[in-house]
């Protein structure tokens, strides 16, 4: 049975309307006529890509969760995406669909959603999601994932779990995290074992946040090339979509501008490191001037923020 049994509807909207995809394709084609600027690339990447998107259910393969894929394509890249603390996978549907519209299979496990989750089990579920993408038939013979073009990504607790997954899986070619939270065991302590490229994003330092983001600690401890970007005016929960009962318990909420910037950076970074397309080198570079973000210089001395709160380990963002 194909995992893509639910058809091309995504979050109540039909993907495949021609105008947005023609616009995105036009912008990408235009940038290829000359050396594209990071601003031009970001403008293109904030819009849907050229692919019609299909939605499927990971539960058909034994893992609760959702998967989004392009309507067709062989040897595609794939990413497993980890959710934030107590957040359902449904709060990331537009982000997953955006990745799929650019040709990236995106799977999000819907496990470990309780108040005391196991970060190691979520990391294992991210690896299982990659196994499903690579080994299970995703469509009617028109969709396949290349076994060496896979990545892990996540938000909050899920970003920390993505690091745990990458530390124990040599298939992983890239890691991306938005506002990564602390984990047990510590993702920062395991980061030196990770030699694949990584991108970490976070909002400006917020004294009202439940716990400091681990983004800079991870980027500085990383065993490979790492980039760290501050997304202007972003809160830790800016990436999530829609309302959820946990909203009153957490600081911040959905932010459309944060979502546009984070999705573009995530998409460009994965296209750079999971495909042979070098168009997005400047988007993935730590030195590029990216609109609405600031690159953090990891060569400068830095002292991590001290926090005596256990909420960082719980993944509370």
C-alpha cells in the first residue's frame, strides 16, 4: 500500500494551483541568468516551489506522523522533522508542504508529545522516519528517495532530538534546527561527533523565554561546518502554525514573517547540501547577508548563558 493514500490536499488547501508555481519557477530561472543575490534567492524560496504536493500518513508504515512529497521524482532528498515540546505535527504542515513543493520529501513523526517526552526515543523516531522514506513505497512508482540524500531538522525539542539522531546515523548529510532546546542526553555534548553541515536559527535573546536557546552552544560545539543566524523579531514559537491548547502555557506564538524566513533558509540549506544544485550556496553560507537575519560570528569568544531551570531539558520553549 502506498503511504500517499490521502491525495494531494494539504492542510485543507489544494496544492498544484499553477500560478504560484509558475511564479516561483520564473524567479529561480531569472536568478540563473546571472549571479543571483541572496535577496533574490530568498525571495524565490519564500514562495512555493514548482512541484505539486501529496500528503501521506506515516502510520501506514507503523509510525504515527505525516509525510509530504512532491507528486513525482526519483532519487529525491528527504528530511525528517522533529516537533517542539507538546506540539502536534499538524502545526508544521505548511512548512512540510513548502519543502515538498521544492522537491524534498518531508516526514514528521507525531510521537513523544507528552509533558515528559523521551528525547532519545524522538531521535530514534526521526531515524525511523528516514527509513520509511527510503525503504517504503511512497507513491504509485513515481516517487523514491536517495538513501544518501537525507537530513534531519526540527523545532525546539525536536531540533535537539535531530542532533541526537544525526550523532548516531552516518546517512545524515545535513542538520537544521530552529530555536533548539536542551535535551537529555545533552545534544551539545554530542555535537562534536556530528561532522555534517548544520544551520541553527533562533530569535533574539528574550529574557521572558522559558529557557535560553541552545542554538549558539550547538553551533560552537559542532564537529563540522555550522552556521548560526538570528531571525529578527522572531520568538521561539514563531515557526508553529495555527492555535493549540498549549499556546497559553508558552511564550510567543505563530509568526508569518518568521515562518517565511525560516522556511526559505531551511529549504535553501537542504537544496544546497542534499542535491547537486549549487544555486543556493549563498543562502547556505554563514557569511552571506540574508534579509531579516543576522549571521553570528562563531570565531568570537562567547560565554554560554547559565540557566538553573530544568525546563531546558523538558524542551519547554
